């Protein structure tokens, strides 16, 4: 999810510092009561797991900055990848 200011022409409002929240929930029993923020990851991790290129229309510098940053609301260690 990208957090954009109100307005039109979404693509033009995506910048290198746009907040992105990427969540990868594992398919396993017993996580119902686990806070969803535990599963926050980087967009790049989800792209590697799914082979989708979510921000392909965003300029390369902004795309790289957004895809490699992990939202600070995550509760787990910053170097973990819940998509694995």
C-alpha cells in the first residue's frame, strides 16, 4: 500500500519518500492473534516471492528507494523476511 496525499494523478504524487506498507502473511495455522505489523516487510521481498513488479511505472530512483525501505511500523527485526 502506498500512502499518498489527496489529489489526482496518483503516479505523479509518488516520490522517493512516499510511505509504502508491504505485508506478507504466512499461510499457516496459529497466527490469528499475531499483530499484522509483525509481518511488515519490504516491497522488494514480496516482488521476489511473487515475481510481480508493483512499481514499474514509477521513476527508477523513486522505485528503488520505496521498494527497499521497510515501513517503520513493523514490530519484528528489520532484517527478517516473512515471505520466505
